[in-house]
């Protein structure tokens, strides 16, 4: 295998024409196997030369789009999710390009693998470059091929320049992420009224506070599509977090916290990461856990125990919550609090906040990857609040330890 080429463009007939135009003298055989269209190319040599043979396997998403869907049974979509995770875990010398590449992976709709079977095709590098340029493609490349730029597996842009390899090397400063308007406009026509109104309202809030707006940032899920966590589930989660928070601020020992959680039957609602924290609460882990104040604040807001989230420019103060409304305390049974919770804020209110913090976080990430520090809001507060809000709306059905804050 020489490489796998990925493109936002899809449609086998169109892409086949682009490929074949670069092999004008080849004999062509077309076939199909499961989800793949197969092109076998044979380039005849002279009487004294062997023929060269290339096989190209093509496949595309079941539903082309500008983002990877949560539900899509096609093999390519599963591959793209794995590709995203692989790239996400790579080190990098250029965080900006890596983030652009991750965004580009989300937009990919087609894949074709080029396999050189017999002989070496003359000008193959030029041919691949022409195809990549025509399709605004990215390429997954093996080492020791005619287009290789690294000693290990790596990714190239449409100009065959290195995007990233397994060592984090990069030789470009920009990477275009282009979206065919037909996909975006098509999705917009299917959006619910509450999604569009929510996006419009929150963009006004960003504008009023001089926060950068990405008008192409999609809407979040509609009310119809969203299932919130239950009141009891939220109350249990915030109770466990509140206990961990006391350890983070050295108010109680990890042993006391563990005993408290076990005595009041909260241990089963404590996550794996939280149990590891209690087993070894280093200073770094305590500092990280202390940020969960903002998550507690969001969940208490969702439970109607505080009136507002406030603007994310100053840290919340949990001491401002009435002790009678707080789930834990000395000699206090958190189950009394949990059992008292029978309702939460409306789905509309919670989605309004989720959409707003989604847009806040995009602005924070955009500033960071461009080497600037955002003004007016605190990125750490924004992240922790979006984290809790994503958990509240069951974003991608992720549990607490696995919540992502995609932008």
C-alpha cells in the first residue's frame, strides 16, 4: 500500500473520473466488494517491459456531511472515528495545525487506498499529487514510498507536505478546512426552530461581550433530540463531586471522604477516576479536582439551588450557596438532599446554556491555537462548565469520566 487518500468530496463516478484522467493509457477493470468500489489499472509496457498494475479501493460515508455523525453504520465512519482518536493522541510541534487537521477529519466523506501491485508506475508521485490537489485531500502515508515524508506512518496535505507524524513533526503553518455548502445548507433546512433561535440569541450575547463568533459553528441538538439526566442522577453526581471537592481543598482527608461516601451509599456513584484520586490525592490531582467547583455550580444551577450561572469571567464561590441547599456537610446525610430533588430546570434553559458555552469554548480554543490569550472570559471556567452541561444533556451518551468538550 502506498497511501490512503481522504476527501470531503464524495460520489464514486466523479472521483473515478478524476482518478482515471491521470491514467490515460491504462486498461481499466471495475468491480465491487461489500462497501468498496474497486478500480484495477494495468499500464501496458513495451514488448520488453512488464506491465504495471495498481489497485484502488474506494468507499464513502453512508450519509455525506460536514461532521462525523454519532450514528452511521458505514465502515468508513467507524474508520474516521478511529482516525480522529489516533490523531488526537499524537504529540505535535504545531497545535494550530493539529486542531485544524482534527476539524478536517470530521469533514471527510470518502476514502480510497492506492496499492501498487506490480512494477513501479512512472510519475506516480505527480499523479498522486494531481489527485490530492483536485480533491483537496489529506493522505495517510506509509514509510518508504514514493511520496513518504517520514520514517513512520504520517499524514500529508494536498500539496504532499507533512501535516503530522507519530513524532509530532509538521512542515506547514496552515491547513484549509473547506465545507461544501450543500451539506451545511441541507442540514440547516432540517434544523428545528429552537436550535436556530438558540444559536441566534447566544451569538448576540457573544457580540455584546466582544467574544469572537464562528457563524459556521453548527447548532447543538434540539429539545426533541435531547434526553436530560434525571433529577436523582444529577443529585447523586453533585453529592459525590461535593465530597471530592472537600478533599481537593484539604477540608477533609481522602480516608474521611471514602468513609463518608461508603457510609451514605454514594460509593457506587463515584467514578473510576474519582476513586483513583481518593487513593492517591497528589497536589496536582487536587488542583485539577478543585476546578470541579464550576461543575458543581452548574449542577446546582440545574437543580434550581442557585439562580444564575453568572458570566464566566470570575470563579464561582460555593460558600455563596445556602448550606441548607447543599448536599453534604458535617453529620449531614446527602440522601436527604438527593431524595428531595424531584425536578430540574427546563430542557430549554439547559440547552440555552449548553449552546452558549459551546460557543464560548470555541472562541477560547480559537484564541489558544492562534497563540493568543482570550480576554473577557476565563477558558478554564468555560471548559468546566461546558463539561458539566454536556454531561447534563447526555452528549454522545458519555459518562462523567469520558465527557468531551468538542468545538
